[in-house]
C-alpha cells in the first residue's frame, strides 16, 4: 500500500472522499483526476486536477494508489467504468471504512468500497468491490453485496439477502431476509421489498392513504 492517494472524481462525492481519507485514514490525498473533457478548473479542494488519460504518467501506480469517488449516475455504470479503467492502469484501489462503523464480518472484501459512519456490518457479510454504503445502514448477517452498488442511508438489509451488481437502494428501504435483489434494480426511498426483484426493475413505496372525512373509507391520495 502506498501512502499517497489520487481521488478520481471532482464532484461532491470526491469532496467527501477527500475529507474522509484525510481525517480518518493513513492516506495523504495528493490530487484529483477526471477525464480531460471534465477538467473545468485546474484545482479542486485546493489540490491539482489532472486528466485521467495522463494519470499514470504524472502519478505512477507504483508510487500512488487511487480511489474512484463517483456517485450512482447511470445506475453506477460511470463509477464501474472508471473503476475498471483505473485497475487496467495498474492502480491499487483501497477501501475506506469509517472508524465509526461497526464492522463485524471477517469475510474477504473487494476494493474501492466507501463505507461511512454508523453502518453496522454483521458477521459473515460478504462485500464485493466498488460499492458505496452511505451513513447509518444495517447489513444483516450472511448478507452479500456484489459490485458497483449504491446503498444510501438508513437501509435495513436483512440476513441472507443477496444484492447483485449495480443496484441502487434509496433512503429508509427495508429488505426482508433471504431474497435476491437482481442486477440494476432501483429501489426508491421508503419501499419495503418482500420478494426477489427482477433485473432493471424499479420498485417504489406505495402511495400514501388518507381517510375521507365523511366516511370511514380509505382513498389513495
């Protein structure tokens, strides 16, 4: 492991990654990198921004590690593409696991995962590569999160649940135990998922109900 880090990205996700790696890891962030067409300013967070196409020339992979800090655009495909491109360039991609995360699993983990504060990762959980787990989630025992997923905040993943590649799970979602969330599943905020999902499926919370003032009948608002 090198002690110096290049963050790939120049949006709010990269800004947050810079904060977390600087405040809560042994890494020193040296620069940011994005594709040439997205270099709008020469500096970001006070550090230089270098074209990704030239990254290995200016910051060779035997001296620097890299971290892809990109959000869930195009169902995480943009982050996945940059992750694969950085791997091809030879960079090691470390995980960031907050010191304020309760991480109890001893299963092998992939790389380039961003796991923020107040997550509870129970025993026997398996986590692949290039995932984002925002703050405050519960990942139940024996669950599995594959690659390139984005789990927002206050999500409950019950035990033995399997989350396949490129899934997006919104705020306050509940997943029952022993189900499979298929590839490219999008689950909106507040939804409860009780069964397996389908690839490229979109699952939203039910519309709220209200009572008619003149009767005891319920109507969809």
